[in-house]
């Protein structure tokens, strides 16, 4: 689906370090432990690709992966770490704000939401930034294998309700399990067809 190999390009700590804006790109955001690395690995069919972005020191970087020749997948640092020093959080937020507002080739942000928790207060900051930057974002439920049918319906309703307040939200929610492979092909097709 993504023509060509999937490779790690670079970790970026400042706007000046971004690769040339010559490809369509999508970014992935979510609170720490939401299942972002697992999802990126499932999407790209590479078991260890996103592990680099979880190692200490890399966690505050914007990590670029090339999907073949024509697209970038951008892994934004996980948020909501209570232990992160205030200065680190401030620096990261400044970079994130500049990135979302200034990256012309960014076509969509995928905001990952744990199926067991739904959208929480910790997600408010990123949703506000996406609205302000007018970056279309789509919610992706993760770890759906951990909940039953009724819980699935309930969390979808909760997320739809929360998204209704956000002008930049794309109405369709993607339901995934990296463990079982559910929704992976759907998400891949969305990324592959964005122009
Ligand atoms: P990250 O911090 O957002 O990158 O999260 P990880 O991908 O490291 O996942 C956090 C934890 O959730 C790990 O223990 C994963 O094994 C687990 N996990 C991630 N995705 C799934 C999933 O689809 N199903 C289940 N059951 N567990 C998952």
C-alpha cells in the first residue's frame, strides 16, 4: 500500500530540523502508553520501527518515518507524563505549536484514544492546538480487543460527543487493535489516499 520501504528518517527537536516539505504527511498524537508505538509498528508492518521513539532522550523529539517515496508518518511525543519537568514540557509545547501551525504538507493528525478510557482532560491541550491550527484530526481508538461490544458502543458515543465541540475534528472514528489487526487496513488506506 505504501510503495517502497518504510524507514526511520530522523528525530527533530526544532523547526529548522524538519525535512523538506515535499511530501504529504500525517502525524500521530496521544497520551503516553495509549498504544502509539504498537499502532505505528502494526501499520508499517515493522516490529521495532517505533521503538526508537520511546527510548529515553528521544521522547521529546518529533520522529519522522518515510512511507515509501511519497509520504511521511510523523510520530509526535506522547503527552501526559506527570514526571516531565515543566521546562521540558514548555519547550515541547512550543515546538508542537509551531509544527502544527506551520507545516504546510501536514494533511491530517490522528489522535489516539485508549478504548478503555475515551477522551480525557489530558487530551484537551492537543485538541485545542489542532483546532487553532486548523489541522483536521481524526480520533483513533486503540486496544479495542480489551473491551466488549457494549463498552465499544459506549466509548464511540463518548468520543463522538467530545469531538462535536471541535471544529477541526473529522467525524469518522477509526477503531483499532494492534494486537488483533483490527482497523489497521482501514487506517492504512486513509493514509495512502490523502492528497
Ligand atoms: P505508547 O507509549 O503510546 O507508544 O504505547 P505502546 O505501543 O508502547 O503500548 C503501551 C502498552 O499497551 C503496551 O504494554 C502494549 O503491549 C499495549 N498495547 C498496545 N496496543 C495494544 C492493543 O492493540 N491491544 C492490547 N491488548 N494491548 C496493546
